[in-house]
C-alpha cells in the first residue's frame, strides 16, 4: 500500500486563531475475499474487521498521524477516489460482541434486520471517532476509516482505491501542556515515533537537552524497604542506568494531590519533566503503593461495568489527569491518555521475604541465566468457546513469525525456536503435564485460556508452591516469564491473586503479565482485545529489540491505541478494558531473553589518564559489528560515562563527570541478549607506573597434579603482573591475600624487582592450602597488592575451587528371583541397589556405604559395601545383596532402611538417608465389582458406582453418581497411615470445562481438581503418618452440562495403613450364595461355591489383590475343602473369578 503525505497551513478568518491541516493518502489494491459460514468477508492488508454487533463487519484501517507541536485534532474528513465495484453479490457477516474469556453461556448476536434490509450505503460515514493523544510530547491524531461501501439489501460492494484523510488541528492549552513531556532520551524519542504513519512531521518538533541531574529509573516504596531496594538500583548501574529511590512517606508529605495515588503520579510527572526518567518501579503491593481504579463499561451480550479496574497505566501515561470532570469515575472516554510516557511495573510484595524472592529472581534471570534453554517457549492454549469453536491455540500461533492478519503486522517468536505446544485443540492437557513441562525448563510461557483470581493455566492457587516448581529455581532451570489472557488472575488488589503468588515465592515466575479484571476475545476469530496486546508485546520483544519487560508492555499499548476508539462513533469497550487492566507484575526493567547470549569481543584502552573526556570502544560478535550495546564506565560504584554502539560496533564513551583520581575502573558491555562483560581499565595520572595482575598458573604436584585447585590440596602459584603505566616500576613487591575462610596462605609475598612500562613479569613461590571442606565451584577472589616506591596498586583475580558433591539417589528393589515387581514382598529375597552420585568437579575420597534396618522382619539387619572412589560428575551403585523379608511380615508393614556413607578411619559421616518401603501394597482396583474391599463411605446426592464401561486397567473402575445442578457425589475412606508416604490413583473426567469438577481431598484439604475432557491420568500426593480421610467429590454448578457429566477413579495405591479385622460379611455380587466356614479359619476351611451358571474359578488373594493360591477343577453348587496350610495369618478374599462380576467373600486366616 502506497502512502503520500501533505502538510498544509491554512489561515482562518479569525485573526487571533490559526488552524493547520494534516493530510495523508492511503492506497488500496484488490481486496481479499473469503468465505465465513454462509457469508463472505472482505478485507485488505493492514485492515481489521470491525463493526457494531449485529451489523456488517467491515475492514477498517487505523489512522495514527503526527500533528504539529502543541496542537489538538478538531475535525476529520475522508475523501475517496478511484471507486471500484466488485462483481457478484455479497453478504457480510454480523459483528459479534467481544466476550470475557471465562464467562459461559454466551449468545450469538443476530443480524440487525433494519440494516441488512436497507438499500442505503453502509456505513453512512467512512471514519470513526477522532481523538488526540500525546506520547512523550508528540501529538497524535488517531482514528479509523474503511475504504469499503456496502448496500446490504442488494449485496453490492465497492471500495475506494485511494483514501485521503484530512485532519484539522488547532493549538490548545492541552497541547501546550503536553509539550512539557518532550524528552531528551533518544530511546523514548524512537519509541514515540515508531508508530507514526508520517514520521517526517517529527522534524518540526524540538528536543530538550539532557541535564546532569538526569537519571533513568525511579523506584517508589515505603521507607522500611529502601535499603533492600538499593540492590535493585545497583543492579542496573553496569547497564549505564542510574536510579533514585523515593519513599511513599516523602511523597505523601511533600507532593500536592487529591489523594496518595494522585500525589505519586504528580511526583512521577515532576521527575519525568525535570530529570528525564524512563522507567518507574512501583515497589510494593497495594497496601504499600496504592493503585488507581479505572472505569470501563463493555457492551457485550449484556453490559459489563467496573468502576475500580486496577490499572498501573495511571502511573505510565502522564498527560491530563484521567478525571477531567472530577467525578468518581476515572478513565472515562475522553479523559484517557492512551500513549504512555514511561514504562511501569509493580513488584507486588507485602513483606521482606517476598521482596527478597523477587530481587533474587530478577538478578539471577538477567545476570545468571541457565544457558541452552533461552529459545524454549511454552505455548499453552485452551478451548475458549464452542459453536463456533474458538481455540487459544489459534491466537498463540499468531505469536510465531511474521503475520499481517487483522489489520496490523507483527513479527514475533522466530519459527526455529524450540517450542513446546500444549493445545487442547490437538490433545487435552492438564496441570501435571504443564508443571512437568515448566520444570523441564521453559523460558517464556504464553497462555490463552480460562482463569480467575486463584486459577490460571489449569493451576489452582494451592498448586503454586516451591516444591511443585522445584525445577525452575534459577539454577536447575531459569525462572520463566508468564503472559496470559486469562481473567482476573492478575487482580493485585486482592490478597493475593495467583499471578502475585507466582512471582512472590522463591521458585517459578520471574515476572507475570496479566489482567486485573476480565480478558476479552472475539469468538470464532483470531483477533481479540487480549490477543492484540499480546501480539504487539511479542513484536516489541523480537522485532523492536525492546526486551525490558516494562518497555515491551508500554509499546504494546502504544501500538494498540488507535483501535481503542472504535469505528462508527460507537465503542464496544472491550479493548479499552484490556488496555486498562493488563499490567506487569515484576521488575519492569528486567530484560527478557529472546535468544542465547551473544559472544562479544571488545577493543578498548586498558589505560586512560585522569581528566580524559571520552574514549572509543569497538564491540563485535562473531566477527561482525555489534549494534545497540551499552558501554558503561564504572569506578568505585559510580557511573562515570556510557555510550551506545552504532552500526559499525563502535561507541564513544563520554565521561561526565571527569575522573580526577587514579584508580581501577571497569568497562561493562551489555545489552540485547548480551550478558554483562566486564573489562578492567586503569585510570592513571600522567607519566607514572601502574602494576596490576596479568595471569596465573596453578601448580598442584603435591595433590592430583591436574592443574586445578581441589579440596585439601596445597597449591603453589605462579603469578604474572603487568606494568600498564607510562613509566618503569622499580623494587616491586607483590602481596596476595584473600578473606575467604577456605584458603590459608603459607607464603603470600614475593619480590619482582624492576618491571618496565608496558612489560610483565612472572614469579613463583606463592603457596596456599585449600580446606578439605571447601564447597564445589566456590569462586575465591584474591587481591593483588603491588608496591613500588610508596605507590600501591590494587587488582584482583579469581580461582575456582573444586570438590566432590556426594548425594544419594534412588534405592531400587531387585527382586528378580521373586515376582519382579520391585516391591519387597513377604517371603522374598531381594537386593537393594542404591545409587550414589558425585555431582561435584573433583573425584571423591574412598567411600564406604552401610545399610541398616531395625525391623525384626528383615534379615540381615546390617550390611556394608565399598569402599569406592566416585569420579567427578559420575555415579556408582552400592549393592546390598540377599536381603530377606520374612514370610510372616504383615502386608502394609513399613520397612525403613538407613543408608550411610562414610570415609576415612575413624569414619567421617558424609551422608545419611532413609528409604521407606511397604511390605506388599494396599490397592483398590474395584475388580471385586463392589466397594467392600475397603471401608468406603458414600455421601452427597448420589452414591458412586462400580462400572465396567470405562477403566484404567482390567475391567472395573468407580464412577461418580448421576446428579443434577448444584449437587455432588462423594466417596471417601478413612485409614490410619503407619508412615509418611503417598497415595496415587488414576482418574478420568468428562464434564463442563471450568464449572463441573472432580475434586480430591485429604482431611478436607483440596489437593487437586479436574474439569472438562480429561482422559485417564495418574496423580500422586504425599501423605503423613496418622489418621487420614481420602475423599473424591464430583460436583456440578448451577447450570449447563458437558461431556458425560461424570468422573471415574481406578487403581488406587494407598500408603501403608492399618488393616483391621473388620466384618466377615458376605460381599456384594454374591447373589448365588457362596460362603465359607469356619471363619476365621486355620489350616483348612469349607467353601460352598454357590449356584452359579458356570464352573467356579476359585482364587485366594490378599487384600492388595495379589494371587496367593488357586483351587482348580471346581464345579458349581458343591462344598469343597480349602487347604490353607503354609499361608501366613491375615485377611484374605476368596473370589469366584468365573463369574462376571467376580463373587467375593472375606476370610480371616489364623
């Protein structure tokens, strides 16, 4: 599409007033047509389908034109030329309401018959609302227009091949006030002009000069947190960014405003206009840093109104006051400022513990990323709506690569990144697969699906724990970033929403972008309010290289702003709602990794003299110039200068203030996908020497002679120093020291004599001892003090210490000579194999393993294996053979082995760990065809049933009862658990997604819930010793039904529990009269097989269902003698497996 631009100056007849006109011409080629059900869609590149619900969807183009400085748009006109008539008849589909992502029961909007039966040209006016917004002082006229004309009753369509927009503007007080927000920041100027359709207009604007008092980051927090937050300020100094911390107490006492939120905003405006700030950190939850609640109303199938939408946009968009009429509704149409000036994010901590977790996350994420997984996004999409099917996956696919759908072009995640896609459209996923995927290392999680303040991505609030997300701890795998369309999951005004929980615990999310109220989508389409913001956010990260999360979020709103005011002088409000309620929870300055770090090489001066005003550095990556990186000069914790590399990779570092005192400075290179790289620069005065560390060599021939510093070794050190000064250094003495507790020097001083300028010299003789207890990978910093003729120069270097890290792995029961089920069963002889790992970087000393067990059912009760030396980064198996579990061991008996690893003589304990097993297993698989294998209790509105319609294994499972709306069906069992262990089971659900649930409780504490279409899956939960009630509940909400409206469970493995004698009742399904006597029995028992249709297949099983003995050749309707000799005492079941369902009775053998 071609564009032409004309700037006209028209003098009006009013002598004291002047108006100017901005014109812009858009060109359109042949439209794209497609079929939409029984209708057709007409569209053009860079146009978006819009319309009033019930009226035809038309292609609209955004208008985003710069207008003269200090002006405001007062009128708009549209002139179309080159009208082209399309052949054929067309029926355009009616536009539909946007809908909240988590609201069910939506009704499609029918055609407006008055419009569709009309022979008038539609729309009556080609353009939409006209508004003026200001971004960093630049004035934008925003609107939309359509080039299409439609006669609905006749099905005729034409379009203009050329549309000229003519905007009349006038200088106003509002426009002049906006000029105060012009910024000297080149970065803000680029952002402000990025979306201009006529960027040449920027030449008529002037830019203010930078001030010596300028800084970039404003941190606002209560006084008690200022000392801790100084860590955040120091974190960004190496990136060339200065910070200041302002306290809530100071702002409350010294800044004017109606209330505290307005005072905070006025202070931000003051600091922006006076000191050029670019980023604001709201450091504290709402009880510490209050929010401003915005008003928005959405006309959907019904009217959704909220007068208190938590929106930190209030602190980001700084023109006007957001409440022009002074009523109680903030952010009404016409009071808004849709183009933000500064980036804002909220670190929503309530206490020092949460703040510490957030600071650790942002620090480790950006400075210590786990490499190899920074190109690994996770896309999780749910079903949003049926009829028409609307899938989150369709929205997520538009984040990948370049797309020009829906009226705007975005370039998102490169197609060659390592995606994991959990799409309900392809295969239903659950929270367990999500957690497993996250814990395997995913750097960014993009989600489109249902949510609430305590539920998102199929995760409940109780799922957000450090243990559930132990893999994403910043060390094993990176802390991920989360962006979701879900409703209310970012409602930081509640205490606390699930988004806040994700960022405030030690593990899991480093930052969260989500909605404080509803997210919105357009059913059956790939466009929607939440999706629009998400696409622009991703485009900012990958296409614009705006990788700081707050800046990318700011850009997503600036790019979306022209569409907030909808066409036809009518605004639905859904995009405005999302514009207001989408916030960043986390450090807004945190840079998002969009690729693995680039390697850089830097050419720079190793020495500069005091008073140097500037110097140049050149940075390359892979031999090519590295553009857009920051070169910062730091000395003694102060930022003295910085520069940005240009297209040739060269940056001029301007030093201001000048350095007047000699010393050691650091040059830091950092930026987009670039880890900070530090280079030493010596600041010297005139013609003087300057001796610093150059290199070292480790000599460990008294140890393992591998050239590394290992635990317990004595290290001889060869040290080379260099004179980087401009004069010779004479009589040089070098001393090495460290404050590290694991290092002891026996010789730390040597004489070097004369070192000529520009030369280096090496001396051996330094000696130190490494403690046997030194931690692996401990980086020890050594200080080098070089002295000559009274001058002392300080430099440093580091050495990595190496040690073994010994841990016990899994214990595996090898019962190949028994039933090979890897469980110690009564009467079995087995081996216990325990893996011992050395994850450290040095070989271990000889290690001996001992195994003991205090159970009288186990023999022997003490064994020994080893000694073994375990190599670095390797594993050794400690094997304990021929362990016997006695025949009379009761089922369910906990068997606890204690495994110890020692070294030396006398033995020094390295580790001790317990391994717990259960003799046999307590299982419920419902293969009895009834609920009498365990003391089950039913409650609610309908009992659970045993069914053969669906099962995980074999024939039977338990199914929830048939219930109505607002009813439930419950199944529970109570046991005394003998030892800490776990319970596991398989489940299946088929219900109304998000509203009807299968829930599992332990002692009335909900452990999990499942909804929608969920095929058989296994879950497991820890159980502690003591009385425990396990309960499964299927419950329905007040309306609607989905799927089979039921839940199933199967193959429950209980922890070790106490089994009582119970009753010797005849069990269910025993309609043919099978019975046994005597009961209890010893040695033999008499069984009557009952009158069955088939020959009896009599089996004796234990309570776990394990087959003990079979009795063959049995006919129906007879008495037989059962030989029970050799069978240990306990509770058993006699089953007639020849019947379906199986008949069963309980017998006690004494």
